C-alpha cells in the first residue's frame, strides 16, 4: 500500500487498518478502481468477484457501494444491483457549462443577501478543507467540498435554481471526484473556494459571480487533464506535458470540483 501524504513512514498496514473500518477500506479501493477506470461507466459492480478479489465478505462490499451511491459515484438499479454512473464527454461538458452559469448566478445572488451567520458556515467549511488538503485524502475532502457547494446553493434563497444546480452536480460526481484525485490539486480547488467566500463575505456580487464561474470552468480543465493522465496510465505511457487551451474550449470534457 502506497504511503499517503501526512502518514508517517513507519505507519504499517496494520496500523492503517486499526484506524479505519473494513467497509471504509473497501470503499477507498472501489473509489480508486472507478477513478482509475478499472470499473468503467455503466459497468455492473460484481459483488461476488470484488469480494473474492479483496478477500472480504459481500457485506463490506454492499456497505461501500451504498456509501458510494450516496456520493453519486455509483447508482442503484432496483432488482439489478450497483452500476458505475455514466455520462458521455459531450453530455458532461454541456452539463458543466450549465452548472458554471447557475453556480455563478447563485453566488451573485447570495452576495446581495448573505448574513454573517451564513458567511460563518461557509468559512468553517473552507477552513475544514484547508485542514484536509495536506493529507491528500480526497475521500475526506470531497464530501466537505460537496457540502460547501450545496450550502451556497441553498443559501442563495432561490429554490428552483438550487434544485437545478444540485441535479446537474449529481450527474457529474465521478468527473469531479476524478479531477480532485489527479495529483496535487486540492489546494488549488480550495483556494478557489476561498475566493468565492471572500467575494460573498464582501457583499460583492460581481466578484462573487466571476469567482464562482471561474471555479467551475477551471475544474473542467482539471478534469480533462485527469482523464488524459488516466488514459496514459492505463496504456503504460509516460506523462506528457499538455499545451494550454482556451478556457471553456469544446475539447474540454467533463466537470469541475
């Protein structure tokens, strides 16, 4: 097992298992398989095969899949089982641009009406993500990231906008998770969250709109790079430098964090 940032060099596998439940360890492994493309979109999660591969019973597999379903990485189809969520690149890009516009609009509206108590809630979430960043634990960072976006949507006060936004966001969970898992990007993601927070706290609608839209558009670029890196890894190719492309290009695929 590769060491994660923030884990002591002498931290053994036994020590690691003592700090986490079996289902959470299984969940982390299934997350990795989805992000790395070992489990592909629309693929049925074979509980028996995974149980044999991971040398666990089906119970932890089901618990892990249920947790991943709540995160939007897996969907449950009644009487059929667990399936990896799927969205074509073109669909994901369209959804991403729609999400960018709606998120920016909600941030602008919130900046015009936000209370000190709401600012405190958002600030606590951003501060919590800052604490998680050095660990590199995407599985811990991601739920807090989701909560920040969800809280901002709800605080905007427009239920229809929030409903549309949260629906779009759920469609993109795999792409967003993959983007955050692609190297050292958590600090970049949360710096963008803080820029949104600062603009909202300053009651500056224009700055809030720009910061929120930039966060989503930048995430599209991060996801495109993550997808290309995953493809190179599966093919056993060496990492390659990517030329910068215009923000919002139609060659960009999928979504942001």
